[in-house]
């Protein structure tokens, strides 16, 4: 039985009115994720110009991932209490400042504070948690999966498009000029936060008995909430490891640098279709089974990639499959949280789940390098990523995805 559909109190249910926040949210998320996606292009220019090590740059990026995860529950609480538009606008300001501070940084500490802490906080207010939380309240339940999938697809296009844009900016204005231009662009996105205003949706249920503390406690007592956390940790581990270490792995195995660049581009492009379609399918099929199937498909793809002889076309096929499955977990996981617990505190609750994702990302990046240095091979980390994929498949299957029924029916506005 499909439990994804439920009555919605969201105003503006007309198809045309929904496009405005979806497009605004997708553009904000696309630029935010796109700028993050290309920060690896700044590694060599920054380290060569400043005389820093690659390890230092990598540490700043690891801090960014961890800060994003740590900040997400707290920015979610602010969004749920005061409205998403405020936290999204604040995130854009932090993003602009973080990129500006990266240019001004002439010490390791200053660079980590700008690229790691400031941009990490910014992502918690401009990426999945904040945007999907706002859309979950602004869009009626029967259209929610479509809206999250579409916004995610627009975000994926931003990631794909930002690669040539960043390369052109670095080539024309050096890395300092490129970051300053991107800083200005993030600031110019501020007006797009206004269509994400969802305070009126929150006010519709704010007079009820369920407090934020009670909602968090309810989620923490729900077995499925922790199963989602563990499954999302596996997702973050796999994606961060592949995005960071796949190019080096391919070069170590004798492939050309162009193959590595092409693989990352294919991942970004097929992610657009995968995020949209998986989000759309989440409106008609049970999300927990889609998530289990997605993790199983990832596991099979990684196992075949590692076991079969490596070839250029094999790399491209692997990239296409992984790209299709790349970020489809996010709208499905967000939708499952809102399906079970309702949308009143969706940004807060998803923030706690997303912390698991970012904790996995931290270990995926760090352990990838650590285990390679210890063994001279990526094989052990591939096997760990495959094992985590199997674990995530098993963990999602028994999740109780029924909507929680509370004494006051207004509290279950999912």
C-alpha cells in the first residue's frame, strides 16, 4: 500500500504558483552545490600560490563537510521556528563571505575558517536541508515528490554547468578573481530567498501541542529514524570517496586524465535525470523500497567496477550508473522523513539525518587517503564502500514508514 499521499494544508496548490519556489530553490541549491562541486579545481592554484600543502587544502574541505553536517540540525531548527526564507538568505550571505575570506586568507587557520567553517555553515542554509524543507511545506503532499525531484535536478544542472564556468573564471581572472566573482554571484541570489517563505505554513500548526523538543524526542524514539541515519551515512561515505579519489584511482590504473574528467562530468550529468526520476517515482512507489533498491544497485555497480578489467568504456558506464543513483537518495530520504513525522519540523529532523550523511562523507574522504597511504591501494576502501552499500540495503527494508497518528490530527500534516 502506498502511504505517500496525505492531505496538505499548503496554500497555493495551483501548478503555476508552485513553479516559482521550485525554480528559486533549485537555482539556489544548484549554485551552492555547484560552487562546492568545483572547489577541487582550486586545489592546485591555491596551494601553489600560497605555498601550502594539498593536505592542508584537503583538511579545509573535510572541515567543510563536517561543519555542514553539524550545523544542519541547528539551521533546521531556526528554519522551522522562524521560516526557511530567513535561513536561506543567511546561508547566501555566509557563502559570499566564506568565498571572500578564502581570497583574503594568508594563513592555514584563516583559510580553514573561510573555506571550512563559513562555507560549511552556508551550505547548511542553501543546500538540501533548507531547500527541501521549505518545499515540503510549500508544496501539497501529492506533488511533493515531483517538486523535490525537480528542484534536485535543477541543482544537478548547476553542478554540471559550474565545472566549465569555474575553469573559465580561473583562466581569465586567476583563482582569486574567480572566487570573488562567485562571492558576488552568491550575494546576488538573495532575492530568490523570498519565494521560499513558508512561515505561514508553519503558523498553520504552531498552536498545536507538539513542541520542537517533543518532535525531536519522538523521532529519536522511532527505530526507522536511526535506520535512515545509518543508511545515509553509507551514502555520504560512498559519494565522498568516489568524488574525491576516483580520478587518482583511474590514473593509478593507467587511464588518462581526460578519462577522469569525463567520468566526473558524466556523473554530474546523469545525476540530473536520476534525481528527478527517483524523486518522481517516490510519489507512486514506497520510498523505503526505492532506497533499498538504489543502494543495492550502487553496490552491484561498484563490485563489477572493481572486479572486472578496467577500460575507458567501463569507466564511462560506471560513471553513468553511479551518476543516475548519485543524489536520488536525498529527495527520497527527505520525503520519507516528512511522510513519517509530518512537515512541521521537517528541516530540523532532516538535519539530524543529514548529519549522518556528512559524517560518512568525512570518513569517506579521510579514510580513502589514509588507507591508500597505508596499503598503496584503494582496494580495501572499495570493499568497505561495497559492504556499507549492502548494509544500507538491509537497513532500509524494515523501516516502518507509516505516518505517525497523533491525538490532534492537525499534527500529522504530512
